[in-house]
């Protein structure tokens, strides 16, 4: 049976070669690992931490290594990253344990030739006072190393949002992400949910900034707790909840959620509507639509209608709607702290705005005259956000940009809103609101 460090190392090595999403890879491995809950937490902390801080850790390796970085065995680099991560960011781990366990890990991974090298580098780093010298770096290069984020992203956010906002985005992209639950107000209250969760050993408190929202800590396996089984809440980031409140659905309306899976926004909207009306909740893939169906059934939301639908093709079977939520596929740069590998993916996302425009164009055709359309993403990128919304407004005289009132102190009073993660504790998010006028 593997221990926590070996499990984390093997997952990191696999991650390097497969390009899989971290949460899917980790959840699958931990469920079959046989590790204790404590060791699962350690494995997860090391796994996510090393991914999150990879550029910073590699910067340290380069400066303390007697070999050029490219000449170091790739699996030995993984061991070094884990050792350095423990020394720098896990004060609960004794320094001697961080070094000794890294040497043992080399042997468990059959990296016998690297054990001495790993030991020497980590001890040299300790003798140097565990200091990272940023003095020779400036601008985007310094931000890149300090916050372990590719320079191209640091430069992008600096150019688009200014240096101060860019630094805040980067600061908020590091560390454990907050977990929020949306209270199923059809079944319970915020205070009652907090009480029930605490009975199951989950730290919970009412999130004072937003009605119907609870902040969670030390969650463990939430799906095993009775309040989850009873459908008293679903997990939904606060920014995603704000997106639903921006659409402002009310009782007995028809609402379309165009790209809905796994269904969190549909569930919140159905609850806001008092479970009266219609929420047609759609996704391209049948297995993802099944997630919506299962979630709606657990929560007791009978007005949610899961449906397979292609968002880029007009569907004559869909009704005209009072409100349409167009939450499009995006580069997800607002969710980096949840999936830190996103920032390293050097994929070409230049085609995303074209897809987003196409989905928004089709979605607009389902809006009744007088109805509301909200375009949203979970990214921080003007090409996918403001530019798509502005282009839509310019080409659609039948839609007018509107300011949707939002009972939330940090919400800008604007037709387009960017929610920065440092401001509200939620993910980076964008919404643009329109009314069909003819």
C-alpha cells in the first residue's frame, strides 16, 4: 500500500504525462488508495500545492542545482518539488522530515541514482535560509516566479486590468479555494443548515454578504453527510450564485440555462423561483445532462427540465423564454485556484470568442420581447468577456444593455460586471446583461 507522499508523487508524474484535470485524477486515485483520511489530506495538499507552486519551485531548483534543469531526471524533479514545497509552504512538516522523506521517496520510486542529489540540494536550500532571491527579476517575470503563473498571463492581466488588479488576481490564485454552499430555501434556512452541518463535523457559517449562502471548511466527503442526502444544499461558488441573481428569475417564468451542466445555476434559479415555472437546463452530452437530472431530483426541484441540446444550433422545439442564461465554455482563468493546472496549459484559446459569439447569437433568439439575456463566463479575459458582449450589443439593435440590480455590496453598478476573486472571495467571473426591446 502506498503512503501519502508516494501517492502524491505518482499522481504528479502521471499528471505531467497525461494532461488530465487535477481534481478528476486525484479523486479517482484517493478513492481507491486505502489511505487514512489524514494521509489523504496530506497527499491532496502535496499534489495541489506542487502543481500550484510549480514555477516558483522550479526557480529554486535551477538556482540550487549543480546540473542544468533540463538534465535532471523528470521524476527526480517531482521529488524535489515536493521536498521544497514542504520546506517552504508546510510549516507543520519538520524540515528534517521533508528532507529525509524525499530521499526515501527516491528509493520508493527506484530513483537510486538521484537520492544523493536530492538530499544535497534540499540541504543546501536549508543552509541558505530557505530564501528565494527575486532581486534580479522585475515586472511580469517577477510576478511569474512569485505567484507561479506563466509570464504571458501575468502580462495579460497587467495590460487588461492594471498592475494593482493583476497582483490581486495573482495573490487570490494561490492557496486553498473557499467552498460555498447554496441553501435550498425550499427545505431549510441558512441557520438550520449550519447547525445540521456542524453535527456532521463540518465547519460552516452563514456568509453575511449574500442571502442564502453558507461558507464551509473542513468538509471531508460532503456527499456522505445527511444534509446533502436530504437535498438541503448544493455546492456553488459565490460568484456563480451572483450570476443567477443577476438574471433575476421569478415565480412562474420560463428560464433557459443554455450550457448548464452540472446544474448548479439551474438549481439556484429554480429555488429563487419557488419551484414554480420552468427551468430548461441543457447540455451537449447525455452523461452531463444526467448529472443535472440527479442533482435536481436530490434537491426536489421538479421545475428543472434536463435536456440534451447543441448550443450552437437553433432548436425550434425550445420555447421563447422570459430569461435566458448563456454561461459559455471559456478559458476558466477565474478558477485557477481550483484547477491550478489551467494556468500552465499552453492551448490556443483564440477560437473561444468565436464559439462564445455563436452561442450568444443563438441564445438571443430564444428571448421574448421584454425578456432578459445574461452572458457570463468564469474567466478573466477581455477577449472572452467585454469584447464579446460589446460586439453583441453593436450588432443587435433589438437588445439593450441593462443594469441588473444586485443586492451585493461589491457588485459594480454596470451593465457588465467583472467579479475579481480578491474582492468577494469567489471565483473570477463576468456577466453582461441585456433586455430584448423589439
